[in-house]
């Protein structure tokens, strides 16, 4: 049976893609720099090419999650070539709603798949709900009862990583390849005030949304150890939310999975324990 390589296997979407494939009894190889100690997980580092051949051995399709830090385009393009030579026939790339084909970073990998002869799909999700249950916002929620953003009253079509994973599995396993990109969103666009309300209700205490300017948010990211380049990009992306850059919902999840995406209220109810003190 076809074996699926899942890169980013310890991450928000990759771990869920691997679980869903296992639930469907699909052979899977889960790759990352911190693999679990089971037979289907293995060490893989995008930046160490000697880890590629064993990751690709016997694989016919691959879920691609970019390495963190730096521009991933060159290394991912080289990997796609190596994977095709090793027999991989289908690629599903995790990109982002704001990363169009031909643009920088993942946009270049998207272009490569579009121009190539392999089967492909590019998933372009909006912002993940899991940013509030993980690193980006969890610390300030737990330590200050606050969520910081430069989004003003901008509404965001947050998506659950579980829905992205379900779309990835559909794109990896469908009889006919998608050979297209799809923008994935949650079912509604909500403001950061509403986000704070949902999380506060789940946590059982008041969580406040603190509006920052982009300059203040950049300074905050830098104070928390991010380099200036990353801090600037993150602050600019937040500022873009104010003008509605992430406010239009799409039918992408419904099209790929046949069901509606999960609302934010379901995510907070399910993860309430994460925000409790
Ligand atoms: N978070 C969002 O709101 C959002 C929205 C739209 C698009 N995206 C896109 O989604 C992708 C994932 O972002 P995320 O923040 O959610 O991260 P994530 O998938 O939760 O974590 C990154 C994963 O990549 C692995 N990884 C990182 N560097 C690696 C390397 N050099 N070699 C092998 N594996 C490596 C990590 O595992 P190890 O550390 O174990 O190696 C981890 O499994 C990014 O491309 C991002 O642009 C994110």
C-alpha cells in the first residue's frame, strides 16, 4: 500500500495528519528533528540532506511543511526533485493564505509544483486557532490574562489545525489529484475581542484584548527574543488584519472534506484546560 511521508510530523498540522492517516490504516512515515520513539517516526532535518534518502524510501506521496527559520524555497525545491527521483508521485504543500503562487518562500515551491509533472495540491490556510493554545499567545494569556495584537477591530477567519489536517489527508489520498491550490478558512471571521471573550469563557476568567500599534507589537516580539526581521514581519501581518486581509471565509474545507469547518467556540470548549490556571 502507498506510504505517506509527513514532514513537520511533530507540528500543529503534521501531527494531526499522521494521526488521521494511522486511523485510516494508511502506512505513514512521520519525519521531524524530534521524532517519537515508535517504528513509524524517524529523524529528518530539511537542512541535512543525508537524512532525506531514508525518509523517502518506499514513499509515494508527501506532506510538505517548511522548515522554520530562513527562506525554505531552495531546500524544498531540491527535496521535491530528490523525492520525485525516489518515486514520490504526489505532493501536498502547506503554504498560507497570504502566500500566492510565484511569491516569495512557499510561493516559489507552489510555482515549482504548478510547473512540474507530479500530482500536487497546495493548502493555503488562514491563521490557526492553535496559535492561542500554543506559543504565540498562550504565554500572555496564562501570565497576564491578555492577548496582544495590532489587528484593531479586524476580523480573522481562524481555522482549526484539525480541519487543515483533514484537508491534507483528502488531498493526499483522493483517487484524482487536486492539482490546484485552495484557501482554507474557518466558518466565520471574528475579532480579537471576540477571541478574548471565547477564551475567557472557556478559562473561567476575564481575558482582555490589548490593542497595540505595529511598532509596539514589533518591540514586544523583540523583547521576547525574536530577531528584528521576524518581529517586523509578524507585526506587519497583524497590522494587515486591521484592514480585513483575513476576513473572507471560503468553502475550501467543505470542498475537500465534505463537511463544515469547526467554529472557534468548539475549539475553545475542547481546549479549555489549556487556559485554566
Ligand atoms: N500558525 C499559523 O497561523 C499559520 C497560518 C498559515 C500558514 N502557516 C504555515 O504553516 C507552517 C507551519 O507553521 P507552524 O507555526 O504551525 O509550525 P508547526 O507545524 O507547528 O511546527 C513546525 C514543524 O516543522 C518541523 N521542523 C522545523 N524545522 C525543521 C527542520 N529543519 N527539519 C525538519 N523539520 C523541521 C518541526 O519539528 P521539529 O522541531 O521536531 O523538527 C515541526 O514539526 C509554516 O510554513 C507557516 O507559514 C501557519
